[in-house]
């Protein structure tokens, strides 16, 4: 059964993820992550693109590419019970889609919680 994806829509949700200061940057995106506090096993995902990316048309295209990459990548590499924020970069719309998905998966795996080491 695939993990359900929930959209982050409120500014406070985005700020909560950013406050954890856990992020990983790739050419096509920056991915931030935090463990959910509500105890649910859903994955929360939010998308943003600043004006540095381009005009409104370019930003919307970049966000659409991130949404589709997240749909594919988080089902494979996302951690249940985590919120993610994907931030578009200038290269988001220029790099091949397969690479964008690979970057997204690598970022999600990199930000996954590490198992506790017992001695």
C-alpha cells in the first residue's frame, strides 16, 4: 500500500519545516525535512519557488515539475511521518526530468532518520 501524500498549504507549516534546518541541495532543488509531530504516517509535501527562479510562468512550470518529481520520488524514497518542502532553483526547469527525480530521491534518502547505534 503506497504512503499517502498530504500537501502543506499554510505558511506556518513551511516555517516549521525550515526551522529544523535539515536540508539537502542539488542542482534542481533544495529539499527540507522534519519529523511530523502529529504522529501520523503520512508524508507532508510543500512546494515553493522564489522570484530568483524567474517570472510567474517559469516559477509555475518549475513547481509543476517538482510536484510530479515528488509524486514519483517520495513513493519510492520518502519517509513516512515526515514533512518535506521542495524549493525550486533556476535549473529546475532545465535539467532532464529523470535527473530531477533522482536528485529528489537522493535528497529524501539523505534526510531520512538514521537508525540509533546501540553498543
